[in-house]
């Protein structure tokens, strides 16, 4: 059975493609190979409302990848024997930059895509004893946020570094997200849209962070605010995956 947390070469359905054997790939799947570009699109937030607080960001980055695309409606490892494509690169995306940011190339086969599984720059493959930050991304966390929250005359400078670690060995941080695409012979491209940073911060209890008159805070691992940010990243407000015809 295929494990979507493993690199393509370790999964029998797609190994022929990575090994560069077109005859084996087509014979094994009955589907032609495809390669197409992916890029990130960030919806740059203005002022963000979080309860009575208004948030302005100075820095916001997220590490994205790798991602595995599945023909089944769930990308869980027990159901993704029909995985047909992957994006193996890991890229740090600037969520305050509205320009398209390259994510690398998707490799796989033609066919229907109904779900995706992905990491935020930290993987825990079944061959690894513990979660491992991707060497391609020298950043210290899956998500880095820095900004200021204001409420009337009050101001609170904050910083957060959040690691989205897979729940257990062999899984991805986001084990399955429903998507819809049909990739054929016509050239396509993939946009991964991060319209989420305002939603992540809107869930944070800034009243609690400012208790005692604090004017500066680092959102620490294990704190309610840190746990809320991680939960939103993994389970609630995820990026959107949109395929379109390549110009």
C-alpha cells in the first residue's frame, strides 16, 4: 500500500515515473505523464480584526511542501493507493507579497485529482524516528508572524513561530484536503492560494495575551494562542488549490 508521506520513489504506483521509464510508467498506470508549474498566491491582509483588537502585520511567512495529490476523495495513507502526482519542493512563502511565488514543478500522471495531503515544511516520514525540518527551508518554523495589535490606546507587539508537526509518524501535517481537478493533455498550472493569515489571527485571544498590561509578547509553544494557530493551520483554514489552463 502506498504511504503518501514517502517520497515518490518509495511509492510503487509512481516509482516508474521518478525513475524516468516512460514505458514502465504508462504500462503501470495506463496514464500519460505530466509535469506542470505550481506557484503560491498570497492575499495580503490589511487590518485584521481579532475581537476588539486590530492587527497589522510586519512579517508573515509560511513554509509549504511537500504535497501529494490523490485520485481518491481522501488522501489518507490507507486510501491513497491511487496517488497520481506530487510536488516535492519546500518553499517559504511571503504572505505579505501579492506577486506569484514559484513553488516548483508537479510531477505525475493525467487523471482526476480529488484530494491533497501536504506539510508545512516539516515532515515525519515513516523512515524517520522524529519530525524533521526540511533542509530546503532554513527557517525556524512552519509559520512566522510578527506584528502589532491595537485596541484604542493600547498596543501589543507580538511574534509567533508555529510548527505544524504531523500528528504521528508516516502522516502529513494536513493528511487530507478535498480538491477538484482534471488534468489532461492540455497544459495546466496550479495556484496554491494562501487567503488564510487573517483567519489564523482572528482566532487568537489577544485579550488574554495583553493581560497584566503587557506591551510585548512572544506566543510560546504550548500556549492557548499557539495551539489555536496550529489547529487553524492544520484543520480549519488551509490554502486553496486551484488548477487552471496554462497560458
